[in-house]
């Protein structure tokens, strides 16, 4: 399990100036998807922003569909289930791109828990910097039973990689992308 944050911006009130976001989650046989959805239901500071969740299920069958749809209904989340059976994360991510209709796309992994201001902080940064993409860190949360060397190494946390002041590499576990850029440049994930 990991937690996602969007940096140090803590302001959560007022208008963001962004109308809609589709939060895209790819999943493959992970019951933890329910916790990821719960964390999305607790987002703060997104007043006036239409939030929809797109879950692309990468398993061969649709066994997770009931859990995803029931959890979304219980949490009053606007959610869309997409079956992308290929056991290939890029195909699931592309299924999210195909299902997306919002102004912005945010990606979250199915084993991640978003902090309550995760989405509003990403949206505020995008609006304030007129960026096409915003990336944030992912902090791994290790169980107490994990070996000390794993906890000390913190191998599963990610941060954007800066080279000479520019982000050169990022990860899809905590990213916000302007959909117009995806469409304009015909961006796709390579299988």
C-alpha cells in the first residue's frame, strides 16, 4: 500500500478554475481497489469540479466489476468500469485514455491511498502554472513485518526525476495530465 500526495500546497478552499477531471485507476485482481476508491471519496477542496473515476480492469474475467461498482455506489462516486483484459498495464492505461472525457486526467494506482487534498493540490498546481502535466510523490507504506532493509531502502516510493531543473521521468501513480495534450499529440502508452 502506498499513499499519494501532491506536494506541499495545503490550500483547499476557493475556486480552482478547472471544470472536470477523470481519475483513472488500472487494476488487476487487487481487492485494495476498494480502499483507493474510499480515498477518492474523501477528497477536499474540489468544489465545482466534476470528478469521475474510470477503473480499467486488466484481468481476463470481470470478477472485480461487482466490487468496484458496489463500492463506488456506496461511496456515491461517479464511476465507470472498463474491462481491458490483456494482463498488460499499458493496455489498461490506454483503455482509461479512451474512456476519458474530462478536461484533465489523473492517474492513481489501485494499491494507493490518496491524501484528502491530493486531487485539489494537483489541480491547483496545474492551474497556477498553466502546466500540461503535474507529477507528485508516492510514499510506500510498509507493514511492520517487512524486513528492516526493505523499509530502510524505501524501494517502492517514487518521486519525479529532475535533471538540470526539469522533470525528465515521472510515474503514473500520481500524475495529472491535460486531456487536450493527450488528444492533440495522440499520446498512448506503449504495450
